[in-house]
C-alpha cells in the first residue's frame, strides 16, 4: 500500500509541475498573440496614415508602418508577455534584447515588403489584403525566432507552483 501512495504522490507532483509549466507557456503564447494583434492594428493604422494621408509610396508606407508595429510589440512583450524575465535583467540587457528583436523583425520587414509587393504588383491583390497576408506570414517568422533567440526562458525562470501536502 505504501508504494502505491508514494507512486501516487510522485506522479501527482510530476503532473502538477508539468501542468504549471504548460499553462505558463500557454499564457505567454496568448499574451504574445494579443500583443501581435495590437501590432497589426498599429501596422495597418500607420500604413493607412503613411500611404493615404501622407501619400508615401507603397513600399515606404509598408516599411515604416511595420517598424512602428515592431516598436509597439517589443514594448508590450517586454513589459507584459515576458515582464518577469525582463524585470530581472539589467538595462543594458534590455537594450541588447531590443536590438536583437528589431533585427529579427527587420528581416521579417524585408519579407513583409517582398510579400506585399509581390501580391500587389504581380497578382493584383488589394494592398490591404496583401498587407494582412504578409503580416500573417511574418508573424510566424517573428514568433519562432524570438522564442528561440530573444526571450528564451531557462528552467529557473519558469514560474512553477508546486503544492506539497505533508
């Protein structure tokens, strides 16, 4: 009987830790998605402003609006999505992370502009539809690389709630 109780307690504890780590990852992913959605709003809004109100060319408008979204997304990811990690780091690390985030996203900006121009000029897709398609493609790129290179969490940085009944 004692071995069953020990097995149950160790299995319960392992499952509990695993569940906490999983829910932490899911929570971060959902926050990253919310931040990304706010970036889409910033991107499209400033794209409209640059392209229609200021009469900038399509490529210039797409690049400037994407950079505005990059700045927005870094700010909110650093404060909200990964705030617990960034809070523990020095200012110089935040600056390095911003530079790395911007470089990753600038490669995405290149892909974004390429996709917008290809869809608009080659396939005559509406510029806003082309911009939305480009945003969706580049979002996958940015998430994957930033997850692997920018805000990679170590095991000591993951929030784990463990309840042990004695």
